[in-house]
C-alpha cells in the first residue's frame, strides 16, 4: 500500500515556487503584473497538458509498467476497465478461466452497486477489483480536490463493502487527471496505475487493429488495457474484448509471459 504522506513532484514544487515568485514580483513591482500573470498562466497550461498525458509521471507516482522485479520474472498484467457489465463481464470471466489467467478489474463504484454479485464473482475467481472512481465522470480531470476526493472515497467505500477487499490501486477515468489527484490518492493509500499498451477498444470496432496495438506492446512488465464496460462491438455485434482476448492470451503464453494482478506484485 502507498505511503499516506504526500510528496509533490519536482514539477509541482517548481510550480509552487513560480506562484510565490509571481506574488512577490507583483507586490514589489506592481507594474510587472502582466509578466507575472503570463508566467502563471503558462504554468497552468503546462500542468493541464501533462494531465492530458495518462502515462506521465510528472504529477505523481504512476505505474505505467510493472516494477522491475516483476518484469524480470516475465510477468505481465491484464487490466480491464469500466465494468462491471452484466452482459460482457461474465463472458470475460469464463474466457479468463479457460486460459487460467488472472486480471485486474478497475470497476466503477456506481456500476458495482448495481451488480454486486458480479463484483463478488470477480474476486471469488481470483481476480483483483480496483478503484475506477464512483461515477466515471467525463469531467473528472476538471474537478477540484473535494470533488475528486468524493469520487475516490465513495468508490473505495462501495467496492470494499461489496467484496470485503479494499482497493489498492486507482485509475482515473480515461486516464486524465490534474495536480489535485495525487494528494487525494496519497491520503487514501492508493497507487495510480495507467498502462503501457491499450487497444482503444471502446472506440475501434476493428478487432484486428485493437489486437495489433496490444500485441505490439506485449513484453515482460507490460500493463495491458481493455474494457468490459463501454466495450465497442464488431459489425457482428460481438464485444471487441471477446474477439481480441484469446489471441492476446495465446501470444503471451507463446512468449513465455505469465499474468499477474497488480496487487500480486505488491505482495
């Protein structure tokens, strides 16, 4: 579990210093306020751009790959977002069981509350269930600290109450965030996790393209991302994840890789 003491990154410390210097300049030389304001606005623009980069480490600790020891052991992680889904998730669970693979499900608290038995089934089968916010707000990265804290903590409470297992990881909706997220995660003992390869399977209906994106990133230490919730469907109406997963799992096995959950790496 992550240490609860928040430590700002170098970028955030530099941003705090810039704001302090801008204030000092305005007080000492009021006529320079335009330059001070311009510097502050440029800094905010930089922070916003960094928040739009899901795999960035500039706003706080972020698992974009498994730790070195896990990679050296040929471990790989499959993460599945936006569920649970009453139609897709059970089929994913059956597929994973046939291949003897364990995955990490980043679940939305409000959906988990609607389908608690499905969440308990995920855990019963040996998979991990982690925090993907309470409502998966599309404007999550624009929220203030109180709003972010409500989303994170509500999902923590919802998922823990359902499964009896407290989430250890958090993934931001769409991977987008702002500098206020990391202190909230530190306080909650949560580790941010993004990915090293994703299939864009909520948008692409071409399962071959989705599969190709994942296979290009298939190597020891990789964190793969697919979706059981909000899954795109092929022209035949099949959820893309179900079309893609068998080939990805087979390719990983052929490469000598084995799947672990994110929380297994912490053990």
